[in-house]
């Protein structure tokens, strides 16, 4: 089984649609329910999809407010709400970091010896790389999965990215915001990006430096 772990609004419907078009069965999970599937089996593979926290946290946690008020500004008070008790657990900003902690912790569980080499059974994919690389990123994932490579790459060669992306939007039962407004649509709503950065960093500095420091730049594209 291929498990796709992500925070909401990180592009998981898009990625699962592309992998599904290549003939893979994808099980989408988040930190709250993947524990029921642990420990993952020796043939299981884990993918963690990560998107700029300044984009997906704002998009997900204040989705209804953004729809109702296109001029909404996310100030320090609203940022604090994302980390506090106001939202149910599945909407917390902390879950974004918890996904990374879980991914980091279970590395040894998804590794095995093959021909004397340590073979890792997981992959970290950045949404920004996926959008920029498209077919090449999917190809990298396919190379690492226990699948019929010939058949999967044949399907990849026939894949129409724009067509499958439209299917992903149709399969998503909600309002599409980011795609029509550009990658910095929600980032630009945040009044003090450094304040949000510090809140995320303080949850787990080691994890931040290992996986999220790339987002310290003002440019959301890597």
C-alpha cells in the first residue's frame, strides 16, 4: 500500500490523482488516523507531501473567512487562534509539524536491507517542486515504489497533466481558491510572516531546520 500523508490544502488530491492515473492505489492519511495503520508493512511505502506553511495553514484554517471576506488579513491574533483551543484538533496548525515529526520518527520502520544496501521506504515531496517539476517528480516517485515499472511509466507517458488536474478539482468537494489566484494568494494575507514562522519553529526547532527552513525566503517558489 502507498500511504500519502499530508496537511489539508497541501495538494494531496492533485498528487493522488496523478499517481492514480499511473495505476497506483493511494491511501490518503493525516497524522490523526495513520496510527491505526502502524507499523507499516515491509512492502508499504509512505509519501509525505509538504506545502509552504504560510500558504496551506492560512488556506485551511481560515477557509470560510477567506471565502466570505476576500480582503481578510491574517494578523497575529488570528495566527494565535490556529495554535490555540478554538479549532478542533484536525484543524490545528500543530498537526502540520506533527506530520513531519511522524515522518521523521518512522524512517527506520520503513527501511530494509536489500543487496547489502539500506533501502528507504518513504519519500518527502514538496508541493512547490511537484508543481514545477510535474512529470519528473511523479517519475521519481514511481522509481522508488514496488510497482510494475514498465506499465506505470507507460501510463505516465500517456498522462495529460492538465486533464488530470481538472479531475482532481472535480473530485474535491469544496471551493478552489489558490489555483485561480496564484501561489502567493494566501501568503500575502499574512500580516507578519515572521511571527507565524516563529510559532512553527518553536514547536520543534530541529524538525523546522531539517524540513522547513527552505520556506524562510519571501519567495514561495523553491
